[in-house]
């Protein structure tokens, strides 16, 4: 019986570790306040969860893109959503997943990309949108759906071989977590519970951010699925849990209440962009010759900004002339 259950898990995930008080202590000492995620399963049944704490990386995104509180909440959710979607990738590889939300709301285009190593980056089209709030159970909350609007959610999976796999679904809520759950069900046939929360303080600073993706694996019993649903329903908002100091492995235990929680994998998470001056130079090289000439003659320099992380790359007049020369050679 036990053997049959581990048999449904991929090879690489067979190193399981029970979440003992000592293991929890070790995790706390190792990660401290850093962002990370845990992939956990239940010993008694086939349930799986990926739980992440992403407070720091959301704050870095806010500072890098100079996001308003509302835009911080939207991009933070998308970044965490992309991280959760790395569940579809092979752990520890260069595979990556891009989440693109195209709604008709004021925030405009929202893009987040994460790789299987736990690096994430992203941006919103309009970083300075005002705050929209709504009342829910007597609490004032960001109205994410109002900022996002109606439209589509697209997931692009680059598995490192050939054309990336792309699939879109209509936005069903605009709150992002529910939309990701809908995508997983419709496009990947994975029924799951997804929760994402980003708590923005009065000053605009990210105080707590995180999320989880919980799902039954093939072979899960009806009782286990019902228990998981019940646990998910009784859980406070994930940002509240993180704000209270709960760690990803402890949230996994709450999701798996009634079961023994075991750890499959750990993932350190960070806001990191793959851009470089070389990539920015490639962008200039792709410009029409007349435009390059205009930059050289009228501006005397150029600044190329990376959409994903806000980094600016400066090019001097000499560097621009070099690029123009290279372009002329290439065109001949
Ligand atoms: Zn960048």
C-alpha cells in the first residue's frame, strides 16, 4: 500500500522527510526571514501542497517599479501566482513559466515570470494606479478584480525544448488566485485550491505576502479530498498567517490537518531578472538605422530600461556609434 503511493510520485520527489519539531527548527534557522517555498505531501494519502512566503520579493518589486499600493497588491499576486505555477515544471531546472494577465482594468497588462529555481520577475503596465477597496466580511480589502478588469489569463510554459506551450483562459474573477485555479482545472486538468495574499501597510510597504497551491494527486481518496477542502475553507487569509509569523511548512501542516505532513522539496525564492547590458544592446541593434542615427545626433546617448525589473542600461554616443557600425555590417 505504502509502496503503491510513493510509486505515483516522480522519481526525483522520493526523498521525503517528516516534518518533526527538529526539522522545523532547522528550517527556521536556515531560512530565517528569507523568502522560500516548501513542497509537502501527506503520508497517509495522496495530497500535495506548495506553500510560499514571498514578502521580501514583493517588496523588492514595489521598490524597483515604484508601485502604488494597489499596483503592489496586483503585481505581488501575479509574482506569487507565477511561483506557484512552477509546480508544473521540473524542480531545479532552467524551465520557466510566464503568467500574462490582459484585463481591461486600470492596471493594464500584468506579466510575471518564474523559473524552476525560484527566481521570479514581473511588471504591470500602469504602476501608479489609485487604490480601489471593497468590504468583505466587515474588512476593507483591495479590490484586485476592479484593478485588473475583464480579460484573459495566459500561461506560457518553456520546458527547454522547442516551442513554449501556451494556453489561455478567460478571467473568471480577476482576483488572480481563483483565475489560476481555473486555468489549472481547464488547461492542465489539475483540480486545486489556490490562495494568494499580499498585505500592504499604510506606508505602502509590503508587510506579508505568500500563497499556496494544494491539490489531490492521482489516487487520493474521496475522504482526503473532502478533508483538504474543509481545511482550506477554515484557513484564515494566507497573508494574515504570514503576518502572524507562520512559516510555509506550518501553513502546510494547517492544510494537512488530520494527516502527517512530509517535506518533499524546499525552494529559496528571489526577485531576479535575467536582463543584462548585452540583452539591452541587442534591443538597440534591432532598431531601425534612422532611429539609431537620431539617438546619436539628437540625444547623444541612450537609456534602455528593462520592463521586467526596471533596471536602466546607459549607452554612450561612442557605444551607439559602434552598434550602428555593427548594424551596417550585418545588413550588407
Ligand atoms: Zn531586467
